[in-house]
């Protein structure tokens, strides 16, 4: 599947120092049903293509984990 992202968005967990960060292209999933994800430190490197459903489940899991950590 060829995806040409028009806009990359950095993870909200990113910090200004560059740490371990992901970027994804939210507009790509609208037309393709899959989201490209890449390492923000290596924007010319490989891109992982994640089906929309799997990506949504991943985000929900991250949010649930963050919520549970805040409320321990």
C-alpha cells in the first residue's frame, strides 16, 4: 500500500529534547483506512503502516494505561 502523508503529527508524549518520539499522519487514514507511523528522529527512515482499527486500539490502550497510572 502506498501512502503519501500530507502532514505528520508528533506524539503528545514527545518532548523538546527529541527523546523517543513517534509521528503519525492523521489525514492518511481517512482515505486509506491505515495510518503511517514513523520515528521522529529519523523522518527519512522506514514507515510502519498500521490498519486504522489496530491504531485506534493502540491509542485507546495507551490512554487507558496513562489514566490508570495517574489514578493509582
